[in-house]
C-alpha cells in the first residue's frame, strides 16, 4: 500500500465533484486529500486526489474514474517525476519564552510568518507534503492552536529525452 | 410570440428523433406540462402505470425485449424516488433506460418545496449518468446526449431531471446531429493484436469452454457465438443474464453456471483448458466465492465492453476490451486462418454433448403427477412457441425458471440479475409485450414477488396488454425460507406468507382472468385458458410449501465445492 497521486481533468459540470467523490466512497476507497482548481483548458477543472492502494487497486480506480462521463483524462503521477506541493497554514502557541525557538525552526523550514499575536504566531509553508508533515510534527512541541492544509496538488515534470543514439 | 419551441415540444421532438414509440409513466403536479404535451400525441403511446416502479421495470423489460432504449417518466419527489429501484435494476444489468423526472421550478430548487427531492443527487450513484436541466436552451442537447449515453458502450439507465419551468419555457436552441462529450467515447473496437493472441489460444485448446454473459445478448452476437462454438467444438455455459445467448436445445449448450447452476456446466468450467468469457462480469453468483478455484487450470480469456470489469473480480491471462459482436466476428476470421494448427476437440465435444443431454439434478425429483415447479415449467416449455418471452421474478421462481425453462433465442428470457429485484418480472412482462405485441409473454412468478407489483394488473387491463402470470405459490418467501431451512436451523423468521391473498379473486377484481391449479394434469389446460382469455391472466399454481431449488452452492462455497442435490 503506497500513497498515490491521481490527477484528473474533468469537465466543469454541476455535480462533477460529487460524482467523483461518490465513486470513491461507493467503491470503499479512502480519499486522503482532494483539491479542485481551474485548468489550462477552458471549461475544465483539474482535481488532484491523494489515495492509497497497490498497483492493482490504483488501476481499478483509474478505470472507474475513466468511466465517469465528465472525466476527460486520468493521470497517475509518478512521485519521482512530479513536482508535488501542499500548502499549510499553522497557528502555533509562542510566548515570550519560546518565541525565538519557534521562529528559528520556522526559518529552518523556510516558512513565512503571516501573523503574530501576543500568544501565537501564524506560519505559512508551501512544500512537499512529507516536509510539511515534519514541520507540523516539530511544531506540535509548542502546541498547535489551528492547522489548515490545502491538500496536495501536483504536476508532472517534462523529462528531456536524450538525443542521439 | 417569441418563436422557438416550448420545452415539452422539444422533449417530444427529440423522442421522435430517437424513434421512441412508447413511454411508461405516471403523472404528478410538476409533470403536468409534459403530460399535456403528450395528450394528443398519436405517434407516442403513453402507458399509464399504477406505480412508478412499474414504469421503470416496464421500460427495462421493453428495452430487453426490443433492443431499443426503454423510456419512463415520473413526477418530482416521490414519483422520482419510486423509480429508483427500477433504474438501479437496469443499470446493474446494463439495460438502456432513459427516465424523465419532473422537478420543482428552478427558482424553488433548494427551498424544500412541496414534492421536491434532490433527484440529481439521489440518482447519481444508481445510474450510468444523470442530468439536471437548468435551461430550456440545453434541453435538446441533454436529451440526445442522454440517449447516446444510455445506449452506447456499456449500456445503462440515464435520468433527465426537468424542472417545471424548463418544460414550459420556449427556446430557439435545438441541437442537430450527434452530441459529443469530451470524456465519453467508449472503445468498442477490439485490439487486433490481442484478438490474434486469443484466436491462437482458442485453436490450441483441447477442451475449450465459452462462458457467455448478458453482453452477448445486448450486442446481438448470439448467432456468431453459435458459429464460433461449433467451429471450436466448445461447450457453451451461460450466466443468468446470458440465458438465450445460445439456443439451450443446442447440443453444445451446457446451461447456466454458478450458485444454482447446472452441475454439468460447473463441472466443465473446472475441466476446460481454455475458458473464453465474453460479456460477463464474474458476479459472485456466477463464480462462487473461492475465486482462485474458478477454472483453476484454464487459460482465461475475458472480453468485455467495459474495461473496468477486466481483472476486477478475476485475474485473467488475456483481457480484451470490445463489443461482443465485433470481438466474436473478428475472432471467427482470425481462427479460420489458423485452421491447420487447430487441435482436435472431438472427445471434449462428445463430453459436452453428453452433459447437454443429461441433467442429473433434473432426475432427482421424479415426475409423480404432483404439481411441482419442474412440472409446471416443463409444461410451459412445451406450451409456448419459439417466439415466446419469459420473464421471472426473483427467488426460487427465478432459479426454477433459469434451470428448467429452455430458452431458444436471445431476448426471450428476461430476469433481474444484478439487483435481484422482487416485483420485476410482471411489469417487465408488460414492457416486453408492448415491445413484442405478437409474442406470447409469460412471467414465472412467486407469490411474494407478484404481490409487490400486482397493482399493474390495472395497467395491463386498461392498456390491453395480455400477459400471463404463472405464480409458483408456496405461501412462503421461498428462497429465504430455503436458506433458513439449510443454514438457519429452519427458523422461518419473516418468511411465512400464508394463503393471503386469494390470487384468483384478486385477478378477477381487476377484470383479469384468474385460475387456481392444484393438479399437474391441469397445467396445460390452465395455460391454454389464460392465453385464450385475451386479457392479462393470473395462474395460481399451488405448489408444496417447502420445495427447494437444487443444486446450490452453499454461501461461502466454491463452484467445485459441496453441491446439494
């Protein structure tokens, strides 16, 4: 069982999101995260779904997605050849005593400070989801007040073909 | 006048372009505009059912008998929700049905208005696709798209939800020609390379077996299937849905496989060296539960129009996507090229022929003049002509029918396979009779199933649709009782129906013909009386309460496991 990222190009029709998520629940497949956004094609959206499954299960999901009328293209993204990003907004407790330490770690993770109050600091980080997991784990030591993650979005890299040969 | 067409005029125009001649429906407040449009329409017969579920099943039966999409309609809210069972029934058996449901006016959607239901949301997971039409401008495109989706690729039910104002407003927009969807282009042409490999495997087989499912019937591929089987010397077993894919009196026919399948068919599945499965989705009722022991030694070939069925339940050696008709036609061509390397299958063919003629389990119940399901169905076999259509309800009656009724042509055995819907057979028979008015149509029913939909006797009387219902009346919900007897210590919880109602009087109260039959010697006469009566008929065959349908693979068992005889 491994985490898989599925990128789906769908027609913008009322209900396409329900139809898509309904397929997952009906087939008993868990969705870890789901993002929907406009795509480069007019009238079409891109959904990025993160789920777990072995090769065979992912193949089943791919086929079931392809059966949906609004689905135009399904891509199973290879993590090795894709850029994967998640955005996290995190409000962490930081008082006088540990504020410096929080900021130091925030800096180390290259996160941005987006708000500060007397008792909290709000940080923003855009990174690979695994890096964000580590960031969140570390911040837990100080106490997390609120946490938001957008869910994964991903794009494949264009690998230049070797010429000659 | 602004010009253009009213929404309901667009609906009717589209229906005519789709060659729709019959609609099964039931009106209601929000559906009045469409009913009004159909009031003086002479080219489309508007059949009033007495419950919306009957409309969906009748449209389904119509589609199965005719090969054309069935059409039904219902009002908003409860009308639409009453269609649900029938729509899922059609989708699970890949039957093209287009359903129109009325909806509250677009402005009222979301206000919890009177008779408002989220039909679009409710029908999404039970149909192949569905639409909520928000503007009359989109109506013609939607209807044409709906028929395309319902009737191409792997077929299924499609719902079009029509708000009241969309029915009444006018529009100048009318879509001509084919509707195209960016994400829908079902691939039905089989891959020639894979076909070639499959053809090679088939000619190399010494013990070839074909397992034909409902896809063969839906693709009208039965005739070519027979040619392929004869050429290969392959036995042909079928699923419940595939019954009729090969004439069951053909010497290569082995009958139905699976949980209640023929012993011979199940045996041969496990003895073949190449298993060619076409238009079948390997349901658990077909395979039994030990999937690894299904045809364990065979090279498995699986062809289906729906790629998501390939390697879904059973992993196969040669998967192939394609329409059954094209697959079989192309295979015949390829196989003829390999004539010189074709293995001799004569020994196997003889075994198949032997098993065809022999039905061990059929002999276990001796004909003793008693009224038994076997006697009744065997008499029905002799009585009906070659064009007759038999429908079934669900339960013991269905399995008795599957076992003993000899289906000679495709589209003449109509049964609820995937969903197993009690109350399907009678309205489906009405739909089939509308599609084929010159054919004898008979529903092999159970007392429990028939009572669920007996109000459609009014439909059949009012619309002059003379079908015959043959109730195998055991005063029980027989199949559940059988399970309770065999696996639940004979605790007949909730299954005893008793002798309520008097089915003869029930029939007569509708003006229908009713007759009770208690002796085997009276079966044929009763059938004759029913078909001669010229009206819808109910034959109440009083059979023993605790009759079992055997053989069966116990739940959790394997196809080669213990079989009750």
